[in-house]
């Protein structure tokens, strides 16, 4: 790994609109889960790196928040993180929901990308549920707008077309030393990873019951002498009614969220996890500058 002439390494920014399947694609490319996913739009909030190793090539996949028209401070921080993730990348992969097409300001985003100097790949995702004639028209239109170096048709869910995309990414990486150890799959800290796992469970279990305006903050992460880990987290919501939803009848919902999160974290960390959750009503949590730092976002005015 020390010989620059025998190794390749580069950064690929994975960008696109909310719910285009960026995180699912990153997980599929790497072959294991490194980013949380849900059917809820704007699930990814911060810029995370997934690390793919293929023979002598290491590819750092930058999973970015969805790009959309920001309205709140949190929105602005997320969009800033997305564009920041693309800055200076060796390659930008634009992920498009093939079924949704050009809905949601896609053309404006493509226009912004077209002006950037980094080479671009166009990746049409969810082709397994898109109509073929509409898919071909969409691809032709986007190629005319973006002028990418190549176009790929994939399904991150089924894996169709992903191997061809992976091969192209490998071939595009420049010579250079690896940035991470061979066995590392993500740059996320254990504190952030723990918060992300719990937030994913919130989305999976509560779906449309819980508004987008919620957050998970890992208050403490302690390694015990017996090799286990103690994690204490607070779930932030804006209103008392939302707290009641998270708690559930007799505390049943938060107990289930804690159990599922604890099980997954135990598998990821390879040790027993003691997870303690509590819910806090904080109407102005989106204006807490410290929380932005904790969840990996820059404070944007």
C-alpha cells in the first residue's frame, strides 16, 4: 500500500435530489451498510464517506445530502454539505430517480453541475420500476443538459447495473496512495454512527407519524472495562405531541426503537451495547449551533 505506482485512490461525490437512492447505492457498491436509508426524503443530513476497495484501488464515496431548494437553516446546512462534498472530487456521480424523472428542480441542479470543472457520470437509478420508453427519453434529455462522460442504468435495490458502474469508477481513479486502512468502510465516528442508527429506526418505525424536524444527539459514548459500550442519546423533537408519538403508549415505541438500534449497533461494533434513550422537547433545536457540530454539519447563516 506504500507504492504509489501500484495503487490508485480517488474521491467520488455522490450527488442528487432527496430520495434518489444515493445512500442505498453507496451501501450496494461497498457491499455493506455504511449509510442510513429510509423512504423519507432528506434522510441523509451530513456528508459521510464510504470506502470501497477493489483490488489495488480505493474509492472514497462521498454520500451527500439531497440537493433541494432550502427554506430553513438546517436545509441550508444540508445543501451546503452536498455541494461541499463535490468540491475537488475526482468524479461526480449524479444520481437521478428514473421513476420521478425531472420533478423537483432537477434541471436547475443539473445546470449548476454542468458548470463545475469535475468530470461527471450520469446514473439513472430505480430502473427496475421505471417505464423503458420514459427512461430512454429521460436519459437523452439529461445527457443533452449535462454532457456526462458516461451514463449508467442501475437499480441500487436489486444490484442491476451496479457492477458496470463500479468498474467505471475503478478505471477513473488516479494513481495514488490510499487514504484509509484496507479494512475501514466509513469515516463516520462511532458517536455519529450511533446517532444515525437510532435516527434510521425513528424513520422506519414512525414513518409519516414523525415530522422531518427531529434529531438524535449522542450525549455520551463510553467504553466499559468489560468490553461493552454504553451510549446515551437524546431524541430532539419540536413539540410535546411529537414526544408522545416517539414514546408510544406506555413507552412501547421508544423501547422498540432502542431495542432495534441496540441490536444493529451491537452487530456493527462487534460488542455488547447498552443504549439509553430519552426524548426532549426543544422547539428551537434547529438553531443550536453545538448540535450542528455534533451531527457533522457546518453552521450556515
